[in-house]
C-alpha cells in the first residue's frame, strides 16, 4: 500500500452503489457530499475511514459511502464509535446521526463522549423532527410545533446541543448548514483534523415534515466572530445567538483521551504467578 | 466436621461482625494460613447491601482435599459482635455439635442462635485486643479460629505478613500479638504439619470465580473491555483493567450498560476480541445490543454474574435465575450461544472457551456465572492453560464482488477488518443481503436467518457441552454453581446408590445438543433437575429442547440460601426410593 503513488482522491471515490432512502430535497444529500469532499480533501483512503451511526434518516449515511461503516441500534452510535476508536486508533472515525438519535435516545452518550474527548468527529444532522417515523417532535423542536403526537405543540423548550457539548467538554464545536456544502466541507475538514472530540451540528432541512425549513437558507449567516478557545465565552454566544450562526464556534486544547495501552508483555506466566499462594 | 466421600475431613467456620470489624480480612487470612499448611478451602463473603457498617460474615470451609461448596452446617461460629445477627442467620446453619464463640462484652447470644442448641464459649475478644496497642478483636478471633482448625502459628504468621506487610511493621506486630492472644486461649485441633505440606502448597492458587473469569478472558485473547460497575460482577472489571493494559489492551468504564455493550461491539468490529461483564439488570439493558451483534455478526463475550432477581432483587446474593433472559431475551430469531461455568476453577475454562466460540462463530456468547462462584475465594490446584484462543475467520485480501455475509456451507463468512483495502462494508442491524446491502425481501431474510442459525447450530462444540460423571439409570441434570454441591452430595451417598446415579452438568445451554443429550441419557430411566431458581428455568428449557424420560423430578428453589449438600443427599435418597 505504501509503495503506491498516492493519487488524488475525489468526492466520488467515496460514493457507494447503494441508493439513499432520503426524500428528494433532503438536506442530508448535501451533508453526504460535504463529508465526502472533506475526507477527499484530507486525502484519507476509504478503507481507513469508519462511518458509525445509529437509527434515523440521517443515520443511513454509512451505507452511502464507500468506507467501512456500522449502522447500529438507535441512540448508540457514540458508544460504537468510542469502542472502535479506542481499539483502532489508526482509523479515522466519523460518527453521524440525527437530533432524535443523538439528543434524545442517545443523549446520555453525548455528555460522556464530550467528556471523554476521544479523537473522533460527531456530525449531527439536525432537522428538529423525527423523519423516519413520520413527523414527531425531537429535543430541538420548538414548543409550539403542531404534530399528531403533540397536537398544538409539546409546550417544552428545545435545548441547546452546542451549549451542552461545551459544558460537557467537547474540544471542537461548530454549526454548519447543509445548504452551504463548501462551507460545511471546510468545517468538517477542521473538525476531523482537530484532536479530541469534535462536535458539528449541521442544520439539515427536512422538506417533507418541516417544509418551513426551506427558509433556513435565508436565515443562516456566518458567525460574526472568530472561533474562541474560551468555552464559557463560546457557550454565552451560542446561548444568545439566533440559532443560525454558522461556523466554527470553539476550538479547545484539551488533551485527547489517552488509552493506557502498554507494550504487550509475556503476561501469561506473570498472571498465573499472581494467584500463587 | 462432616464425613464426606473417602473420609475427607473438613471444618466450617463462620466469622461474623458488623461491617468494619474486619471479619472478611480475618477470614482471608485464615484461608491463606490454611493453604500454607497444606489445606484446601473456600471462603464465601456474606455481606448486606450497606456500603459500610452493615453486617458481614466470612463463611469458611477448610479441608484436606479440594473444597468446592459450603457444608451443611458450621462447626464454629465466632461472633465479634451480634449486630444484625438475624440478617445472616440463614447463611449460617448450626446444630448441637456447633461451637459458638461469643464476646460477653457485646451482650447475650441472640435467642435465634441459642435455639440451635450449640455449645457456647466466651472469649473476651475486645478486652484482649485492648491490651495491645492498635490491637483489633478480629485478629484475636483469627488466632482462636486458627487453633481450632489445627493451623500452626507459623502459617498464621505467614498470612499476616502477606496481608498486612505493606501496612508496615507496627500493623503486623499488633496483629500478631492479638492473634497470639486468641491462639493461646483456644483448645488445639489436629495440628497440620506445615513443613510436610509446604512442598505441595507452593504450587496452589488462591482465586475467586470473578478473577478466574478475567483470567480466562485474557488467556483467550480478549484485549478490550467496556463495562459499567455492578454487584457482583465488578471484580472482573477491576481485575481486568490493569492487566489488559499490561497485555496491550484497554478497559473503558462506560456511562451505562447500553454504552458498554455497544463499545465492545465497536471494538470487536475493529478486530479486537472484546468483552463486557454485568449482572441481571445490566444484562436486561444489553439485550438490544446482543441482537445487534447477532444480526451484524460481531464476536462478543458478555459475562453475566447472576444475583437474585427480578429488578434490583438481592444484589449481594446468588441465584440461577437469568437462564430465561440469556436464552430467550432477544427479540426476533436471534441464534446466539449461552454457556455456564460450573465451578470457581471452571470460570477460567468456560470464559476462555466462550472467547473462542464468539470469535469462531462471529456471534455473541453469554457466560453465566453467579455471585457465589464469582465472589468466593478458593484454594485450588493450578488451573492449566488450554488451547482455545480467539481465532476469527478474516478476509485479509478482498477480491471484486466480495460478500461480507456470504452464504457459506458452515454459515461463517470471512470478515474484513477496517483498513483492509476493498473490503469496505457497512455492518448493519438491518436485515441485509450477502453483500451487506439493507434488504426487506423474504429471500434475503430467510437466507441470512438460515446462515446465522447454521453457524451456531452446526458448530462442533466437542465434549465440553456438559460434564458427565457416572453411568447409572438415575440422571441428575444441573448447571452452574449448584454442580459442586450435587457432586459432594452424590459422593456422600452409599456406594450402591451413588453407582446408580449419573451426573450431567450442562456447560453449553444454547444451542441445545439433542443428539449428545440422547446419547448421555441412553439407559437412563428417571431424571432429576436441580437448580437455584423459583420457576424451574432449566427444567422448562430441557422440556422444550430435549427428549427426557417420562419421570422427571425437579428440585428448584430460589436464592439467596444456597443448596446444602445434605439437602441434596436427602432429596436424592427419597427420589431413588420412589
């Protein structure tokens, strides 16, 4: 492998022959493209990348890439990715999914993935709705959004995933918009390159159940400030912005998780000896 | 002191006291000292749910041949105090031959203890300890109990040195002074010849079932573990953590059991033999992950150290009541493997075998152990290494049109590890085609269900599916820690009755082995099923999977009180006369 002359990789080199189940116009198509462009730009070979997901529309993304992938159970993408990255630090691990998978059923794992700060990137395609089950409110849905399961709205305030990520110790926090594939690509490149746990929320419209999100492209705007390395400042900004600030919001320098792997020693006889009286 | 098979003698001693009095420390030292003078033995710690300050008891049995279960009653009960005596009453059966040692300064012997008619003797443990600077009554008790057990002082000194040496000279000296005070006040039992015993004991091991399971996992090749702390499985994790590091692996403490099993699946997908360990409540949380490992065909070992259930149940006590969950808990048709260790030492073999089976079949294997085996400490002969290692069929080089889930004859398909060029596939809990594409078609579903069943059902499990002993027309079927008790009970029967009994202890619970069982039951007229749970889970499992003789008797009883060999003797006698 090393003897080969490295040829330039293109986004299309990461495309699988599986046809996406996504609706026409779904924001996730652009995320797929942006992610493919980002890994191509980084020159990462498909066999050295693992895309890990849970359940939901966006969680179908591993099968649409020609990388190693794991489409696991609902809410457990982060633990799957954690186990794989700790066992195989040589791989580039990208965990991906939606707001229901990552913030609701898998919410606890987000806290601990941020806290552990293992060197991989978590991409959440946030459309503020459960699409695969046909339109129920998620933790990022506005309180007055009407749906069959919550007529008139849930009455519950949405939460701020980026603030939670900051408070929990994520080392890189960004917000992207799927309708801006070039900007998203650059954010993903930076996220993958940054050591430790990188969290990227990508606003990715659901044209089927949230047609109003088509307006997002008019609402998004580049973050007016440069990324900070001060988590509390970043959190304050995210708490007070309009939710459409796009860009890298925080770049920390916390030391990534170090597994205490020693040199393999001839442990068998040593271990037997410890039981000797 | 009961007379067992071959006139093997043993002595059973219970040390009790409120938490913090150090009865478990004294018990461990007594066990170690016994080992140093050539004895075998085991110690079962009995504690309440309190973290500190509850009741605790060290239940010991020491003998000249290997000791694998507790006896019917205790020869000696030594109480540093009588706090919460009622809570451990059932764990410490006494009879008129028992000797109860009580410290008069802690009040009268409780009526419930006195009612058994045991002989009483007073020993002022606290007052004696107070005569020594930093002296503690548990060490007085240790000296007294050791002398009753016939353990020479030299062996005790070795044990105090080993246990307390790192606390410094003063601690050892204070303990030894107290120990000698106790030793001097006891009547001597048959003192073992320490010098003569030294040679053979040098090679013996002191090990718990939980540590044994960890050893089996390491020997088998496990290099990644992720787990969430839970009683009574935590010692497996604490033992594995530093040793995995030494072996080039790692252990991650997960945020919950949902995370543990999925971390282990992720690591195993990456090619590293992986494990998680838990107990009933954790197993329940892991069931969805187990199904994922079945569907995506990921090797995985889950050790489940059973405790009283359902729900939080009785966390610090044993029960064999997770068989149904392990066998039937998964949704969908989900072929997997369930094995059960049947002694403390067998925890090494069965866990190592489980690693081998998981890797060979690319499927999850549940290892059932229980609190009794897991947390008991035993002096045993060295546990030899075996040849079962993690060997996964890998796809090292991949050709065009590679099929990750190829429909092979044995159902096992070569697995490419991430990093293998051209082998890229998406492992999936969704039903899929041979090329790992999601599919909801009947043909693909049936083909993959067949394949996954074929690799589990067609695998050659060899002779390890059960331990079989004897050749009589009466078969006793059992499993897990109950096996040791049944073995001792059969050994106590009159020879002509023992000769009529065949013991079958199942190590492989799933998949069932109907042909092997039919061979084992040839010539058997009646069957008795013995297990430690309320509903007869093994009995019902056997009824579903095996052709049994018409006459089947069951002896099932829930925890936390374990079967005593004498109770099994009575049951076997009654049954044989019918």
